[in-house]
C-alpha cells in the first residue's frame, strides 16, 4: 500500500528539519565568514556532517566551500549567496 504525504509531513523526514541550527547559522553568515564543526560532537561521520551543511546551505541560500582540515573537524567558508 502506498500512502500520500503532504509537504509538511515529508519535512519530518528531511535531515535539515532535524538540524535547524545549521540553517540558522548559515543564514547569518556573510561572504568570507565560515564555521568549524567537530565531527565527534555530532555523532555522525564526516561525510554526513558535510551533507548536512550542504543541505542547510541550499535552504539558506548560501554557497559554501570546504577548507582543508583534520579528519575530526569540518571547516567551511561562505563564498556566495544564491
């Protein structure tokens, strides 16, 4: 059986809806500013952290670039607004 879901119901399943702080943080960034996330503090992998940042950046209308950093840290910079 297939069940139809509304947009609001689908939002409950999206990763970014569980991480509104990412969207809020990225929305407040100016071009040239950035952030650092300790992977161990998130409880997920480095790739998952980057995916969360990418998804939140899309929602916030910010373009991000990742900078070289140790494996246990993700560092990014806002390079433009969408």
